[in-house]
C-alpha cells in the first residue's frame, strides 16, 4: 500500500516543464482523484527504459510501494481494485465501455487532428535531446515532414472545433462527464486537451466556447493540477469569413428536452416547412 499516501508517477515533459502526454495527464488526475500525493519523476521522451530501470519504454507508469503498474487503463483498474474505499474512477461497470467509446471518438476527431496541427511545435518545444527522436518517429507516423503536416492548420482548426459538438451536448445539462461529480471520463478527455495546451502556439478553441467552463473547472481540481505555467492559452480561435460555425447554438442536436408542447416546436416546424417549400 502507498507509503505516506504517496505514489510515484513517471512523467514525459517538454522544455517548458509541462507534461506532454495525454495519458500521463489523465494518470495524474486519476491519482489525485484517489487522494494520493504524487511523487513525479521528471524526464522526456528518450531514456525512459533507463529511468525506469528497464521496467518499460512507454509511459505512464506508477510505482506503489515497490509495485510497478503500467499503462493508463491498467493504472485505473489497479487503483480502483486496490483502493476500493477511496473515490472510484470507474464508479459502475457500465462506465468503462462508455469511457472507451468516448476516448476512441475524441482521439479520432480531436486528439489526432490537433496533434497534426501542432506537430512541428511539439518537436520544437521538446527537450533538445528529444528532437531527433521526435522528428524521426513522428514523421514515420505521419508520413511527411512535420512542418509540411502542420502547414495549413488555420484551415483545419475551425473544423476540429465544430466536430466537438457531441462533447458540448454531453456537458450541456450536467457539470461533469461523470454526472454530478467528475470521474475518469472527465480526466481521460481532459488529458488530451491539456496535451494540446502544452503545444498550441496558436489557440485551438474560441474565447466563448461552451466547453471553456468545464475545462477551467477541471483545471482547478486538486489544487489547480491543470494550471502548469508552461501551458499555452487554449482560447482565442477566430471564426473567419467562410468558416463553418466553431460551435452550434445551444439546443441544437443531441438528447435534450425540447418538446414541451405545441408552442415549443412551432418555430422549428416553421423553419422546416419553409425550407421544404423553398426547395
């Protein structure tokens, strides 16, 4: 069991000192959710196997009183199984597949696209000894030079913002993805957002994005865990002429109570029938 209520967590950080890995971010939040103090072991991308004594070449990894636990999802399962008397990260078995689905969707529409929008900045902000590794490995992953892949991001960022509408809908009537209190669903998605904040030299979201309230409340959790001084401003993306809306108006799409009687649907019916008539 954790000695002095402290668990060791191995970090991947860049030259600003900010954590770069979305998985390490979500792991730090998971540990804090469980009420543990975190002994963070600093480091970058290279030399992970040496830092961990040959235990792993991938992070996150934690050490709980000498026991190594690897993989962000494995860490969540371990923490809930080992410390059931502390707040649950996955409070019900049904939450686990929902988190997996949410994470897979968010990685496809946001994490991966944002990574490609900031891939050269990602390399340039990393520790100097990591530049060669990041350039080589990420150009293999992406299939082109990082500078070429990052080019044109001004056209792609508005589209990524628009694709986040399901997340806005999920948070429209609840304060957290976990409902009344946050759980690992919040931390998993937040991990990708804080990864983006670690490299976004130009903003990824608009100043008035409805997600801002949830993001900022998440950053304030656990004594401001998500407020590292090395993070860049997330907000300030502008809608240019010809861009699709960066987010939808409240009440459009998703499950919400919109039919409360005839008067509540008349305006929408009028739009639909007028549109059909014009067609």
